[in-house]
C-alpha cells in the first residue's frame, strides 16, 4: 500500500504536491471534511503544516510532520518527538526573499520612503525644508553606510541579511546565536557571546528567530532600552518574539527611530492595534518569504523532505534530531 500524506492546507505551490503525488497518496482535508480527517488520521504517514498533540496521538502511523517554511510553531515538537515522529521544515528555501524584504523595510524607514509616500498620496508635496530634525512624520532621511547591523538568529536568513548589508551598504555586522560556533565560517559577522552585547552595539537590530519557549518575548522593554538611541528594529521571525506594547512605548517615546514588522503576536493584526497609528513603523502582512521565486522552492523542498523521511532516510532539515532513534525503532521493530 502506498503511504499517505495528509494536507490540512494546500502546499503553497502545486509543484510540491506533484512531487508528493508521484510517490504517495495525497489526502486533502478540504475534500475530506472534519469527520473524514478524523477517520483517516490513524492511517496517514505524513502531515503537512499543522499537527498538534491530539493530531499526533491520533495519527498512530505517523512518521513525519512538515512545515512549509522555516517556522514550526504550529507543530507540537515535544509530542512528535515523544512518538518518534520526525519534524522537518523548508529552512533555506526562502532566505534570499526574506532577507531582501528586511532590507526593503529598513530602506523604507531610514529613507522616509513609507511616510513620504503616504503624505504625497494624501495630497501634500512636502518641501525639502520639511525634512529636518528628528521629528516625525518627516525628519531627515539617513544613510545606512557605517551603521552597525545586529543580527539576532544567525541561520540561513540571518547570514544572507548580513551578507547583503555588509556588501551593499558597508555595514559592520555583529550577530548572536548560541547555536552557532563563533570559530566557524560566519561570513561578515562578528559573533558575540551574549544578547546584551548584541543589543549594546546594534544600531539596526534584525531578528530572524524561530518561536519557542526560549525565544518568546526575547525582546522586551529592558532589551529595547539597551539598544543605541535612535536604533531601528526589524522583525522577520515571529511576532511573539517581541513584546509589542513595550515596542509601541519605545517608538512613541522616540527611544527607537523606527520598526519594520512583517510578523505580529496575533495575525491578522488587529484593526485597533496602536502599531497602525505610528508614522515610524512600516508594516507588511507576513509576506517576507512569499515571492514568485521562493514559493516553488518552499513547496518542493517540503515535499522532498517528507519523502526522504518516508523512505526511512534522515532528512537534511530535521528539526528534532533527538527523535531519530525512536523513528528508526518504529520502522524496524526488534523481531
């Protein structure tokens, strides 16, 4: 019997589904309905994009749960590991797209592009003399050259962000990631030994973190206060990594020059969120990795990681390597 993969939501590009369909039976939740999904869960070997503890417990044949991006906060990793289920993602498939988006947010802030666009569309044509001082809504545009970029989370996306900013803008780069060897090849970045050291030096803080118990709320009021005065913050990871009320206070008080946000604690962003009212904020709706080039890569990478696991081979993007022994034991029980 062919193995089965359940798609609670469609793969983000049909090319990924085609890769799966060549080797496994693909089941789509939209076609099955809630009752049908409950009926087939015990028979599926792979799940894409959503798997909580109840799903994992019910899916007694499950071998792999997959994310279509780098984030895996919608998969219960602890439950998967306890059941010998591998968790895989598509890390690296969208690093260029996300880093470029972060640079776009930064330029929109530093060059006053976003606020100038809003004013011009509203009918104003500001005189150049209005771009003065540090007050909003205008204030002088700034240069990036020579400003220190601080990268929090130095994986594939953080490294690409460091490379682009170093080469394109001559920005010195410091990075903090406790899982990266500071003695390794870290490109243009100087690896620092603590979050506090990173914050003390980062004139632009660019965040590229997974959301976990360790990273939830990692940037709060105390951390924002450590940043150099008039620093910029970019969040391309998950909204839960930043204390949003503390961020709003820092932006309103002028402690931060601006923030570029692609992610939010609650998505969609509430209509009455104070972030929507601030001129020194640029907001985008979690689209950093959604480019015409990245979407097929994400879907195809996810599909191949699922198939690798179903073949009994160790996936390249294995999020919970501690589950590997139990996974092998389930596939090859002692006789």
